[in-house]
C-alpha cells in the first residue's frame, strides 16, 4: 500500500530556488508562453532533470490545498434557459465551472453532470445544492462527490 502524501505549508522565502523555478516552468507551459517544458526550463535557468524530479511534488497553496472540487448530477426539465440559470447561479456563488455534460432529454427531462471548484470561500455544498434546487425547472440535485 502506497503511503498517503503529507502536505506542509512553507513560506517560499525559505525554500531553495529550484522549487520556485519548477512552479515558474509549470506556469509558462500552462499559459502557453512556452511550447515545451524543455524551452521553459531553459528560460528560467533550471535543468530539465531538476524540473522532472520535483514537478509532481511542488504546487502552489492555491493549486493544491484551497481547491474543493464538487461533482453534481442535476435533473432538469427540458425547457429553454434551465441549464443557463443553473450555471448563472453557480457563477453567483463564486464557483469555477470545470465541466458540464448534459444528456439528450428523455421524457421531458435531461440529466446534467457538473463539476465545480470552490476556491476557498465559504460556499458549502449544502448551500449550493439548496440554491440550485430552488431554481424553476430543476427536478433533482445530487452531490456525487467532493474533495
């Protein structure tokens, strides 16, 4: 059995420079400022071997520890604007929508799977569930999972 990772929070001022450079390389590639990890490593002056050694272990606090990902299954009436009102409500609750998958309506209802990220604010899953459930055209809301 593989040991569970143990996370600690450390001020970057006391860390070796290599960790900051690993984060910078990951950012450059994610933003498409650089096309490859090799070119990004060259730009920030870090060896590729050092980058690959640490890339799976170095994250910003915001990336790893403050994100809560919630997965919902929502049954919606087959009426124009119902899914749109759900998405607007999630936006109003400061949720970042990661994925939306909606099935073709059958018998007047459609099932939608929505994954959201709650970035460290006070929005509890129960608050989100109640807000969506109260919308016209929403038949059922189920929280499948949350990190």
